C-alpha cells in the first residue's frame, strides 16, 4: 500500500490533483457547468497519460466540482450542481445575515470530511459494499424516489401541503417528452423542442437563479451583509462548530457513501436524507432553514461522500453510479482497463494509486477551498448590484445554452424562472419542484419496470410490497412524511397539552 501512496505523491500526480481540484471548484460554482461537463472535457487530455495519473486528474476535477456547487448555493442561492440543492436551505440564510464566510468555511470542512470518508470506504470496503447495489431492483428504485420526494416535502419551508404540491408539479414536468419506458409522447403541445423533456440543469438555473435576480432588481437592500469583525476564513470558529457536530458529520458522510453506491441515486438524495436525519436528531430543529450550521454540514459532507461511494459500483461492477462516473468508466475502457470483481487483483497498482490520489485531492480541497471561498465571498459582497445582476444573468444564459447548445433551453430556463418567482410569492419553494423533476424519471422507470415484471410473473403486489428492502424504504418514507405530526403530538403529551 505504501508503494501506491508513494506513486500518488509524485510531483506530477500532485500537480494534477491540485489543478483538477481548482478547475473543478471553479466550474462547479458556475450554474450550468456541471461536474459531468467538467469531467467530459478533460477526458481526451488523459489518454496520453499513465492510466493512474489520468484517473487522478478525472477524480480530482469531479470531487472539486461537487464541492464547488456550494459556493453558488451559499452566496447566490443557486446550486451550482443538483447535489447542492439542500445547501441553499441554510447556506443562503447564513450569508444573508452576514455569516457567508463562515458558511463557506463550514462547507469546505464538511466537504473534505465527507470526501475522505467516501474514499476510505472505497479503499477498504469496495467489493462487499458493491453487493448492496446488486440487491436494488426496479421496485427499490421506485420507493427510493418516493422516499426522496417525501423528504423534500417534509423539509420545505412553509407548510407540508405546499411542499407536496410543489413536488407533484415537478413530477408533471418530468413527464414532458418521450416516456422513459414505452416511448409515448406526452405534454409536448406539439412542439419539437419539448420532445426531449425539460432539461434538469436549465430548470435548476431558472427556478433558483431567476427569482433571486428579480428580487435583486426589485429591492434596494444589499445582496449580502458583512458582520462586523467577521472577515477572513473564520477557520477556528468553523472548526469548533464542526467538532461539536462531529456525530452529524460522520453520520452524514456514511449516509452519503451508502446512497452513492446505488446507481442513479446521486448526491441530491444523499444530501436530503442527511439533512432530514440531522434535523430529526437536532436539539434545535426549528432553526433548520433559517441559517443552521448543522444543515450545511449535513448536506455538504453527504454529497461529497457520494464521490467515493459512486466509484464502488463503477470499479467493482462496471455500473456507473452517476453521469460523471459513466464518463470516467468510458475513459477506463479506452485505456484498456476492464472493471469487475478482479480489477483490484489484476490491476491493483492502477486502482489503489487512483484511490490514494483521490484522498490527496480531497485533502487539497481544504486550502484551495478556503482561499477561493474567501475571495469569492469578498467579491460577491463588494460588487454593486448594477454589475452583479447583469453578470449573473449572462452566466445563467451561457450556462443553460451550453448544456445542449440549444436556445430552447434558455427559453425554458427563463420561463420556469419567472414561474418560480411567482410561486415564491405564494410560499412555494423551488426545491420540491426541482427534486420532483429529478426523481420523477427514476420513479417512473422503476414503477413501470416493476409492474411489467410483476405482471409477467403474476405477482404485481409482491413486486412492490413483498421485498424486504422495498418495505424498509417504504417505512422510512412513511416515517418522514408523518414525522412532523408525530413529533408535535409527542411534544404536546410531554407538556400535558390536549391534542387538537
């Protein structure tokens, strides 16, 4: 193992890890420029490298991009990547009250912690954990998507009914275009543009960023406040908060790793599950959504842990856990590396050097993130609105256009953005809508495939309610859905207050 660590610590590999983290962080912070795009652009440059060095570069830019999504989520209330959606819940309120630098530093510490936990799981437990992914079939993915929807509905600011309505609206948006299974054309209004459905990144930019831009123009107040004497990294303060919440950090990192193992689940579900668990176990649940540091630590440690977790099925089973994993899997095949259970034995030098390189890249996120975060926060605070608004608007147009080089995505982005701004006026959060859009296709595909299998075997009900993992996920979904009501009844009984 020490030989593989020494190979990862060569000057060339260290340089690749550092440059990859910096580029990934910058790209992840820009709305529309996703981790998948960053990895895909870099792939051709790795063909001339040693396989281990190429993998280190790809892994570094991937983990940096996932972390970089927190910058826009905290400072502009726009998730740079879908996995940073839950970071907006408490990150932006912290920045609004003048604690933006603290929020960025907390996100950095949490991201490093989650990334290290995920990479250690990948290093020590990859083969046995990969078997967990094989136990998930179409019914499990359907219930997992339902679980994600109940989480975002229960956690939405305002009442739960509006959260459920928002999630249902997101599900309707996910049905636009050609059906995942069957190929039926739905809700396209006879438009060729909508045949491909609503692009998730365009919707993400529109629903989160455009309402912020409209509010910036409509209100004279400064975008962010700066607390007196709260400049700099605030590293000591953030470290104390992180140490106080070490159980939350570790629990969220493990949740992120386990969710990352499931192909298609991704950082969005991991962050929501971790956020829900952090809120449930907190002594101050009422502070979540109002700038609670534990919320940022839960989401950022979880979504970065999915990087290491996602590599487990990719390397051991050849099943990519996320779109960036699929790109990296393609790069492995071009290099002549065949994934599978024997990979760690036959080509162990390449794999273990890459894993140690991923660990090193995760550690390098700490100084890189602190420096970039400090200057990013100071820049956003000091830029006048007359410059900030046109700049961010230009970035949203470029980001949404660059996804598929399609002007239609820009139109969809602005249309959903204006719609989101109007819904915000009535108390509807964008988060349930975006998660409904993301999870809708997963839920539909799992439901239809499970129904077809059940119908062919003559046991439709057994497919949905006769599998142990499905029942466990369903129980968690019901618990999450009814937890606010049960918690309120329990508090009333402790105080001796009669139920309404």
